[in-house]
C-alpha cells in the first residue's frame, strides 16, 4: 500500500495537526507500506497567470512561473493517483482551510487526471477506491458547525476527485479545553480499524 501524507499547518514545530497526523500514520502503516510525504509549506505555488480556464496553457505560451506551476501540479496529481490511502492534516484558519491546502486542491484538480466531464455535463472523480483520513484541528471553531468552512469543503474536494471513503479525526475547540480535545482525538485514532 502507498500512503500519501499531506501536512498543511503553517507551523512546523509544535503543530497539533501534524503531530496527530503522525499518530494516524503510525496506527495505519503496516510493514512494507510506502509513505509519500508532502509538506505544503515547503514548495507550494498558487495558480496564477492563466490564459484560459482549466489549467490549460499551450506549452509555447508558458513562462517560467507557468512551467513551475505545471511541474508541481503534475507531481501532486501523480502522488494522488499512486496512493491508496491519503492522510491530510489541516488546522482551521479563520474558519476555512490554510491557503496552501486550497492551492494544493487547485493544482490537483486536473481534467482527465483527477476528474472528468461526462457527456451529460456532470463531473466524475477519477480517483476511486482510495481511503482518506482528515486530521482537523481548531482553536475555537467546532467541527461541522455553521462556522466550519474547512471540513465540508475538504470532503467535497475529495469527493470531486472520486475519494468517498473519508474518516475524520478532530481536535476542535482546543482553546476551550486543550487536554480534552487531544484526548478525544487520540481516542479516535485508537479506534481506527
């Protein structure tokens, strides 16, 4: 099995979402499994300078920034396609996703690679038979509340790619009771089967 671990917290040291994602990896990884690791803070670029929609720019019209963007996009798509299990850790920032996670989703959304349009105009995700674990943390936002714009968005994006088996591990509202939030999250990780 190939496990794709993606961390998106802007904090490298002392990040709760990163620490919990590591525990998820330790829980699910079996001998012989390969881990592909991606820290979105190391190399992320943002979609910009497009001349048409859908991440299409003729190669002869690409500048250096476009080439860098497409190279990273191709790599992210490859990592997703090759993985069997995906772990995404994400803190809720200002009620939504970290900017790097949104940028990742923009670069990973490629027609004919991660999704396609059917003849009737509906979209179909092409990354079937994968499992995802979402590790979501927050200071004050309650998971799945009307103020949580990260969780439903991330589930939608993964469904859009065809990934429908999704488990969520959360340590939400840590500012209210940090110890309880962490204990609850660790219990959720213990119960992963």
